[in-house]
């Protein structure tokens, strides 16, 4: 599936990864309603994620910390939030290595 929403800004992506790797309340909200969680970061992040669905159990804080650099590059280059597979527990590496589908 392709998305017409733009990638996250650098600031939004940094804040998202900061929250996913440290803030339990944000992680709970993101797991339940990713679009609402992204809207707390910025209006742009929220608007670009209105169709966002969870792809499975959220990766651990440690997984987000370990993949931070690669996730940051991905989030700012690719529209990721129609279905954020790269945030699924145990699946970050394989999802970041996949080529985007047209």
C-alpha cells in the first residue's frame, strides 16, 4: 500500500522516537490509537496518520533505542503511517530492510 501523506519532519520523528523509547503513557496511547498519539506530537504528524493502524505488539523501548538511527532515516524519508510495520516487536530489522512496494 502506498500513502499520499508526507514523511515526518525531522523534529517530529525525533520526538516520536524519544517518546516511544521512554514514555509509557505515550506508548500505551500509540498502541491503542497511533493517529491520536501522533497528533499529540504535531498537527502535521497527526494529519498524516489519520489512517494509521497498529501492525502488532509495539516494539520494546530497547528495540526503539537500538534501531533509532535507522528508524529516524526511515521516518523522515518514507511516508510510514498508514500501517507502521516497522514498530512491531521483534520485526524492526526485517521491516527496515524491506523495499517499499509501489
